[in-house]
């Protein structure tokens, strides 16, 4: 089946064209082009927006704005985003990172979407369809969307507050067994006063480990202090099974890697 490409100067025009059931948005193309090459017949038209603002990285005060077309390679190179570099590097090899975009990663199904795990931990907000929504809501409803994501926003974390880990069998660019992002705020005594923990491969899309978050509040980041979080991190999860790992294996190793991440 022949494929066509339609380019538009604005996100609004691209969103309108994307309403056609046979259209798919073309960002970096790492997923949708592969689907076409593998014979996906559910679409025959690529839609893209060429607005240069989609590739902008802006930092205003403590707020970071990433255009949806910002690539993982851009993030790795940005000095103010060094804390996010491990999450960006988790996305494939150099060639993939030169194409893979922030917006595309938000739609990536497990076992992909490692960068979306980081954004979920950071409590990002997503600009989509002319509205700004919390990333939790966006991820829950993303399959229903026919609008173009234009940007994501999040607050710069305090030094050392954000942590990320990807576990894979093939290093450095293998598919994830699981990934974990954590944003931990501590008081002056070192006790946890706020926590967001995001998991990849523990469902068909990134999800929060809310029981583990709750268990951390008031605790110190010690073996004893994080024991409750490690014991409850699997609550509500439905790990995927694929050629990389079974659901059983993912569930078994999740507490181990959470402990390692929190005790860094």
C-alpha cells in the first residue's frame, strides 16, 4: 500500500489532519515508520508539523519546556539537563537518539517509553489539543487522543532529588526489563517528605508506584527506611511478558532494583 506524507506549518493544522482514521503522526519515526515497514495496514498517511518551536528547549526560572520534537540526543547534550541524560541515553543507540522525540516517547508502548517514565516521575505537564494536562491523566487516556502533543513542562528538581535506572539484558542499548524513575524530596533531617516513583514495563504504559510512594513518606533512605517501599512497589502492577523477560521475573526483580536506586 503506498504511503503519503502531509506536512503542515502549525500544530493546529497537523492536529486537524490527524483526525482522519488513516493518518498517523510522524515525529522521529522510530516506531511508526517501523510499523509501516512491518506491514501495518491501518494507516496510509503520515502527518507532521514543521513548526520550529517543536524542537526548542526552554528553561525559564525553574520551569523546563521541551518541545515535542526535541530529540534524546538534544537532551543528552544540554548542560542544564544533565540529570535527565541517563533517561535519554536509555533510548536506543546514537542513531535512534538522533531521531527519537519527547512526544513520540509518550506514546511508546512497553517495553519502550523509558523517557516517559522519567517524565512521569518528574510530574510533567503535557500540552496537547490546546490544553495542558497532567502526565498521569495524559498517559491514562493517550490511546483516545487524535491531537498532536506540542510540548511538555516540568520543574527542575533539586540536586540529587531525581533518580533513574533502566535494567536491560543487553547493554548499553537493550530493550528494558524494567525502568524506574524517582523524585524524592527530603527535609533537613533527611526524612522523605514527598515522593513520586514511576515504573516502566510494569503495565502497558508507564505507571506510578503509589503504595511505595506512600510507604516512603517520613522514612529515611536507609535499608530499614525503604523496606516498606520495596515490599509494596509491586502493588497494582501488571508486568508485561515479552522475549526479554516474563511478567514473573519483572515482578521478582523490581524490589531489588528499587532498593538499589533509592540507596544510591
